[in-house]
């Protein structure tokens, strides 16, 4: 890969991370999360903190969540804090959770940010101003208002901790709700962020092109910033699933759409009102047995074979998305999501729940996040295999559907490989044999589920059995 000149860079090396939901210490007392974070191999944590949570009244600061988090850090991990500007008194939209909106007084907001960053000086690697500002329920303002507040945010962070990096709010997979947001922010915001954040939920094979498009966008304005993927996961429901959501979709889309920018819609920590699509989703759940497996696998309480199908698919995507992003030059990724927001906190009768609930890597046992799902082990395995990686590149092959990645790492040679299929969920296709030079007499391979895979080495060449399940091959 050609070396890219950056305005300011992140630290060397590759780190895989995890996101701890959006409500740390907001809905319940702050919990111990770092044992779970470390158990999935994460070297980076992304965590949310809210203006409403830390400064509930003007000038009165509550540091419980901040101090609880700082007390768990040992200095080896990188931490990304996404600061939500939601406030019950300081912002245009009155809410303690969603949506964040422009501050009534930018100096007051800047003073809050300076106090927060000063409290954490030297402990937090990245500070991000809100999340996905092109989505109205995540920023109830215009792109221009976001940029004006970003300027204040960046100045406050840099004054309080010059070594910290300022991250732009994340770019979601689709920007059709508020098109042009990131084009505007990249054009006018160069001096007010250090790191670009892209969220990788789309077709995994679009990831390299998506990253290239972001680099091209910055290049058109004469600069480059490091790009991280502070959210990713898959699969999401495909087009064949959305046909069954026709009754639920209108209420959901009305909430998500641009129309909500000028409404009074809020979600607060004390809300008990059902989602707009609640009744339609209840009806959908009542029909679960007649629905196709591709939809049932996203639903809470689905048959075990469909739950297993989803979890295996997610294991594959964790490996694939990381390799595709890292080989495109990204060096930090954060998997959504460590665990549900609260014990028993999964709400099935929402479209967002259908899309995202089963991305949880772990779950609660009592009050502690200790119950592991299979996908937690897939992330831990990927992190372990890529430990010490300096460079990851895709090797050209005669078959464009054969994905072979060479990993330059401290622990010796590593190859990660799989075969692309039109149906990303079909594990029944036979393996495709692929030969490549191999430096040792033997090779050991594990697939994304941690299961051994036989690899034959003869005459300095290894034969890999490629399926849609990625394998890690090492000497």
C-alpha cells in the first residue's frame, strides 16, 4: 500500500476493540466492564458519556461514571469516549439521552468538555463529538450546527489534553437521510478533527471501496486523516427480510427520517412508551414459525438451529470485516457490541432491536457481564492471531472469489483465507482447493469458530480448503 501523508497519526500497530453500548452508567450504576473487554481480546474500548449524566445541572458535576471507568484502566488499552451532547438544560432539544442537539450556549458546552477532558487527562486516547450526525435521531441539528459545535469541542479537548485526538462523528453505511453531511464536514472541518470514523455494517465486500472513497473525499480537499472503524458488525437483515417488515417500517422510518429534526421527538432514560412499530412487531413475532429462517435468525427466542445459524454467520463476518478493513489501511476497529445495555435489557419489539440486539458478544449473568456467546470467541481468536501485526495485504489470485491475506506479524507468518459465495449464509458449498508457497514443513489451521482445519503441505506448497468460513493458517 502506498504511504499516505497524514495531518496527525494514531499510534503504530493494529488494535481490535469493542463498543460498550451507548448507556454506560446512564441507566444503572456504572459496572465493571474491563474484564469482559479484555476477555474478547480488545485492545481498544469505545464508551459513551453524556452531558446530561456528568453535568445534570449547570455547574454541578457528577463524576461517578467517569471515575468508575478510569479506575478500571491499566494503561495498556486505548479508550475512545463518544461524548453525547444531550442535556436537560443545555441543549435545544430537552432530553437526557436522544437526540443530542445544538447547545444553547457554545461557551457553556465548551466549559463542560474542558472539565471532562481535564478529569481524564492522559487516560483517554480519542474524544468523539456525538455519533453519526447524518442521522436525525443522533443529531437534531444541521451539518453546519454540528461543525460549529465541533469547533468548540475540538478546542476544549486540545486545551485540556494536547495529546488526545479529536474524532469526527461516525459516518454510517448510508447517508440518504441527510445527504451531503460528511462532504460538508470534510470540506469545512479539516482543522477541527484528527481522526475520521467510518461504521462498517454494509456488504463486507464493499468495505475496501468505502474506505477508498473516504480517502478520495479528503484528498479532494487537500488533506488526509487516519480512518478508524469505531463500529462494525454483520449480518444485517437483507432485502428479503424487509419485505416482511412492511407494516412496521413506516413508524420506524418516520422516527429515523429528516422529519424528526423539526419535531419534538425524544427518548429519555425514564421513557416507557413503546416504539412506533411496537404493535406491528408483536404481530410479526406471533407469526414467527411461518417466517423464513433468514428473518427468524434475527428474532429473540427463535429456534436454536436458526440462532446457531446467526451466530456462525456473525463469527465469519467478524473475521472478514476486520481483514477487509485492515488490509485497506485501517488500524483500529471496534466491534458492536460487548453486551446488552442492561441485564434483561433486550427489547424485541423494535426494528432496531431486530437489527442490532444479536450483535452482543456477551451477556449478563446476574449483574456481571460474564456469559460468552460464540462470537466473543471469534473476536478473541482474531485478535490473538493478529497480535503484533504490522501489515496486512490481500494477495492477488487467479480466482477473484478467493480471498487470501498475508499478515506480517511478530509471531511468524500468518495467512487468513476464505472463498466468497453469492449467498453469504450458505455453508453447504464444497471447499475450493487453493495452493500457495509455504515456508515450513507443516501448517496449522483454525477456522473462525476455533475448529481445526486440515492443511496439506507438500514440496514447499500448502493446499488450503477454502469455504466461506475464514481460516487462520500458521506454521
